[in-house]
């Protein structure tokens, strides 16, 4: 819950005994649909957080959102990062701005929750990896919110338990009702499949070493020139295969499903009844108590855990800059495969 305290955070080196009654003062950069939702979450729901400022290139929107939440409007995002009354930053601006803003925050030594993508290319993401490594401590968390979804956490727990033996396949479906104007064929990979890239790494604990993107005939609901749907096949280090059906003009709604196939059983999440398991011991699942937006609760958990990490001095409790870089590299290879029709191998290089 938001508080009125304005006591500044101490440097990381002095936070071992940090007073948890003090709030983390947060500025949200970018207050479009996603940024406004995050601002509301910080202002009304996240314990230990205080929303103190918002910033956007649209001055009128900045002023309107600032007035809504009773916080300061700072029209220059870099000024918001460097403001002495701001302790931590949420970046929800367009992806092409992320590199510059994250690097400013790193230089200022301030924790960041950066919405995906970390940056729009593997080269720029790698620069952030190296810049953070040079500081010697983590400061940047990347907004892959699915890792905080209860279903995906259950699925990862099942994998880690070894109960069903080795993982063999992940089958994924990612469906949207419609796309916004100017949505390109490449954006199916860069903006949508990027989530499956990260969750495949999260569930398997392995890097993705190759990808192929295949485009069948397009749905008649797709705008002219948009290759939708697409089918993606990824390979992990140990040979696990991950397939993704990405279909962003289904016309009927938003749906995200994942099925794990292992040696001794299977498990599915993303169905209305929650996770369903199937093995020699039988099958079963759980029924949610009420309906919520597919990942609304995951965002809530993500932000709470991030704020808790900032207050403790850990700064990151979730996917970090290497995860952002790996996703960028796999997606860049996916775009190449979409253009050529060929399987593309991925070499991430050495982790700092």
C-alpha cells in the first residue's frame, strides 16, 4: 500500500539493516495503457511502494495521469530517473527507448523494472548486460510477468520435482483477438512469442540454441500483408523441443496455454479449470475461485516481489538482464528464420 513517507533509500552498501517501514519512491516512465496500469498498481496495491512521479513524451497525458494519482509530472524521463526524490524506476516506454533509459538508471545506481523487451536488439541488450556486470550488483529486472503466474510456477515446480521424469516437449498456444494498427509479421515474434521464449527458458532451465518460424496461409481476418498465424519450433541445449502456435487475429479473445510432455506424464496450464495433470496415477486439476484477467494477478505478484527486493537491497527478484538479452537474441534469430524459412542457430556467448 502506498504511504506518505518521503525518506530516501540508502545506497546498496548501507541497506543491510534497511527499515522496511519506509516506502520505495517510484517513478513510472511511459504512461500509456501498460504504464497507467502499473502506476495504479503502485499507488493502490503494492505494499512498501509510493508512486511519486510519472513521465511520458505526451505532455498532456503526463499531466492527466499525474493529476489522477496526485503525483508530480516530470516531462523529461531522464530527469525523472535522476530526480533525488525518486528511488526506483518502472520503464513502460516503447522498446526502442529502453537502452538509453536503462543505462541512465544504471549510471545513477537506481533499481529498475523494465517492461519487455529489455531492448530491441541482442547487441543493445548485451551492452546493458555488460554495463550492469561492471557495477558488480544487479539493478535491472525485466518484466516477463508470466514467471509470476501461479500456473507457470506450478508447472516449473513439477519439472523441478522430477516426478514425471525428463521433459521432452513444450506445446504452447498464444492467441489474441485482434492486432493494433501497423502490427507487422515480425512483431508476432518480437512482441508476442518473446513471452514463450522466456517461459521456455524458465520452465526448462536451459538456453534455446535454435529456432525456426514457419508461416502457413494467413487467416482472412489478418490485415493485408500480415503473416498470421505462425508456427515456431525452438530447441534447447539438451534437445527439448518447444513449439508455439502464435495467432493474433483469432477474433474471439485472448488465450495462452502451455502443455508439458515428460517421460512419465503431462501437465497443461491456461485452461479455465487451471492446471490439469495426467499420469499413471490418474488425472486432476483445480478450479479457480473467481475469474480475473489472465495475468493480472501475475503482475501484482511481480511488482510486490520487485518492491520487496528493492527494499532489501537485492534489487531483483525475477528475470534479469541476461534473461532480457537471451530473449532478444532468440527473437532476432526468429525474425531471420521468418524471412528465410530456415532453421537459425543461436550463440549467446559467455555470460559475464
